[in-house]
């Protein structure tokens, strides 16, 4: 066997071994009181409402019920520390990326976290969660610890059910006709799926602001990410055989270990920062030390094995298509190949914000996507040449490099709220 082939096999085997350690769900959960005694950063132990309260903001928890019975937690920031006037309308929905939760928008702190920045600009902010993370691990009938059917989802279902249900809930609660939507990575890709599969839903949104949007990922540079998703894609059937359906959940060995190790001291924090860069791309000093020590209390937030396998497929496809079931495609789709998503259905104004140094969503794939979307009003390449994927949620420079462009378009599609509006 050629040397290159052996190296690839070794890397693949190594990723599978690591995967089995990381994949075992919820073997133990260390109590917060114990973590406090061990010196964990306080921010890493707080949930969304507690974190906002800690920094002088107020938020409330809501529950969204999807058409297929999933219960999703969504948070509304009701009071921002630095908003001195009336809030703007329409509401803004902020959706996280793969393996993240609403907490990811707070981890960079009040001077950089997008949830804080958007709220401080007096926008009525709703921070969403998709099925499978620790805030949305509930269902009307299915027990995630007992029913494998709970975990039979990927971005296909998140886009078909979760995104439209979240939009409908916010519209009903606030009494407005449209929202503004911001989606990061998976949070943007699932919006495209909604527009393709749910006619009329795109028209419920004024503007879509995409941050490093993940549709196809053919040109992804990250070797660890490619190996990980490829391994899961190839052994999904084996994992199913051993009744492993959930991956990288909060409370898993991998998450608990990272949360412990990354907060130990400056050296372990630097190791974690380097590991994060190896997964994505290097951007020296972009993520503050405090953020690195805290974020692993909320990341990874969990998803399904099936969803991770779906991302493995996106690495090898030239298109943005539904899940490829191989020989079963005809049974599922009445076609030998999975149907393509109709990106021309994303008819509303779209703003694309992306980085040149993104290791997970490559510039070439963003440019491919922009060519497919019919109404891109601006494609904004972040000025910093080292801006990468995870900078969107964790960089200390977000307030300078990204937020002004986001706020520009939110203001363009917003007005001062009527104080008598229902639900406010």
C-alpha cells in the first residue's frame, strides 16, 4: 500500500477511536458545586438566562413545539444593559451553528458576544436552539434516552420543521408579520432548506443575514473535520447496531473532559486554543483567554449521529442535496439520487458575511452559494485576512469586524416598535 494511503487509513482509524471515546453519551455529569470548588470559570456553569442576568441583561425562556413533536427552547432578551431607548421591530431571530447552542452567542462576553451586541442596539432579540442540543433534547412522545427515533434527524429535518416553527412562534408571540433572521453556518443552511421545502416561509422574513453559511462544503480545508465527518458517515450503520444515536452531548466524556482541562491554567487553555485552531484555522489572539476557558462548558452541545453523517456527505458532494441513502434512495425519494435543494427559492434579500481564513466553510463554497442565490444584496468579506469560522461566535473582535455590517442591515429592515404592539 502507498505511504499516502497508509497515512490516510491511520488517520481514519485514529479518528474512529477518538470518536468512540467522544460519542459515549452522558456517562457522568459533574455537579456544578464540585466544578465551583475546582475553580471552573463561573460563566461556564451558567445557562442562558443566568448568563444574561450576570452581566445586567434580562431574558426569558420560551418553548417552541414543532409539527413533529420536538420541544425547542428559545430565549428572548427582554432588557439590554446598554439599550436606553425603545426596542426596534421586527424581532430578530439568531440561530447557532453545528454542535452549538444559544449560549454560544454569549460566550465571548458582553463586549463581543453577538447576543449582547444585537440587544444593546435595541433589537428585539430571540436566540434559538435546534433539536438535539441540550436545550432542545425533548419531545412530546419520544424519550431521547430510550427512543432511537428521536435522533433520526439531520439538517433536512431542522430546516423543514425547526426553523419554520421558530419563526411562527415569534410571529404569534409578538403579533408582527415578519422577522429578521441571522443564521450562522448550519443556522443559515437550514434556512435555505426551509425556503426550498416550505413555500411561503421565506416571505415571513424581511432579510436573511448569513454568517459563514454552510450549504455544500466541497472545498472545506479542515482535515480533522473531514476525517471526523467521513468516519461517522462510513460507520453510521455500525453505530446504529450498537444503539449509538447521539453524539458529543453535554455531559459526555469528551465535553466534560474539555471543560475540565481547558480551564486548568494558561497552558491548558493555550493547548485548547491550539486544538480549536487546528479544527478550523489559526487566528492568533482572536479568542480571549477567558472565552477559551469558558466556552467548553457549553460546547459541544450535542446533535445526532445522523446529522454528523449528513455533514460527511456535504464534503464529497458538488451540490446542496438531501441526505443520500444510497440503495434506499428510490424507496425514500422515488429517485436513484437525493433531490437537490432549490436555492432559487431563497427569494428574500440575503447578506453573506464570511472570512477568507475559514477552515470549515471555504470561500469557494460561499462564492458558489452566492451564484445560486437570486437576491444577494451584499457579499461581505471580513477585512481581517485571518478571520475564521469559529471567530463568528467566539472572537473578541466581533464588535468591530462583523457587528457593524449586521447592524447596518438590521437597521435598514427595522423600525421603532409601537409600544402597544401585542406581546411586548
